[in-house]
């Protein structure tokens, strides 16, 4: 039978901790490595809702993308939101493992899943890793057939899980899109490295987007952060299931926005 330790070891072989950014907070958050695992749950965020969902699915290990304590902490007060996650997981015997920027940089990783969902089957990193040019942040590749920006934006909307925020896009709707760049999560720090007809990422801020577009660079498509990264969960689930372990993927999107008025 699989254990927390054996599954964590496999995950870390796919997404080596050495690839993670220095500021990141990855690895085993709760749980004992010797504990047996019959079912693994996958989610983007370690919220109390995803923890309760994983427990309702009778999972013993919850693998998430986002860290719980990215900015550090001095306590795990059980009455705080994050402390509640830790206490509930420990009290109910749920191990939680985080694969964040190491899963962004490794291949196949988060951005690979997103760009493949958009119809790009061969891609390379936008910003290669220092030790291996095949690894890195973001992905860029070519579509089989060029398309209009307006039509490509519709393709993105179809490929992403539905959220109240939807998607936003900027650029000439009739512009020809052939080369596509993506970055899972907040990718505005890659803007100067993007060489593509369109860049798909999340959390683009007003001034940064405006100034970028004024320089006549790529068209921009802004997608909901958690929704885009959730595209990675299904292919990750297939890899884990191939190990002979039952897998369940979170059925809801942990996007914080719950309504939208035009």
C-alpha cells in the first residue's frame, strides 16, 4: 500500500523541491510519512472548504498547489482561518502536501496543462531555468492554425472552468494569433520576456497592462487565477492514478469572487 512518504517522494521526483523559488513554502504541511494512503485528493488551495471536501471523499492525502503559509506565521491558532485548516487536517488524519513553483517550473507542470488545453501541443519555457533550458517559468508555443484574437479569447473561455469573474482580454479583435504564451498564476513579471501574439495569465494590474499594450506588445488575456491553475489537477490525477492509488479532483473552483455585475 502507498504511504504519505512514498507518494510525497514520487511527487518530489516529478516536481523537485530544488526547482522552487527561494521565497516559496512547499512540501509536506501536515501528516506523517508512514501513514497509509488509499485515496489522494487534489485541489488548488488549502482552504477549510477543500480540507472538508477531501475528508468527505475519505482521502488521506490532499495535494494542493498554493502554500498555506506563504508569508510565514508565528502560530497556528485553531480559531484563525489558516489555523483551522491545520487543526482540522491533523485531528482528522489528513496529510497535506504543497507543490507550488516547483510544479510551475517542472515539466509537465501547471503552465503545460494550461497551454495544452488551449491547443498548443509543443511549447518551451518563457523564462528558462538556469540549470536546464527545457524547464522554466511560463510556456510559449505555436497553434496549428492561426486564428483571430476574438476567436482565440472564446477558446480560452471554453477551456477554462467557469467563474463569476470570467475572462478579460485586450487587443485588436481581428489580430492574427499564431504564437501563444501562458503563465499559470500571476504572470506580470514575465511580460518583458514574452515573444508571442497573445499572453494568457492572471491577476494583471491596470497600469502594468495599460503600459504594456501602449508599447504595442502582445494581446493580453486575463483569466481567473485558481480556475486556470485547476486545469493542472486532472492530468496530475492521471499520473497519480497510474501508481495504483485512487484519486479525486476538487469539483469546485476556489476563486474568491462569487458574483459579477456588468
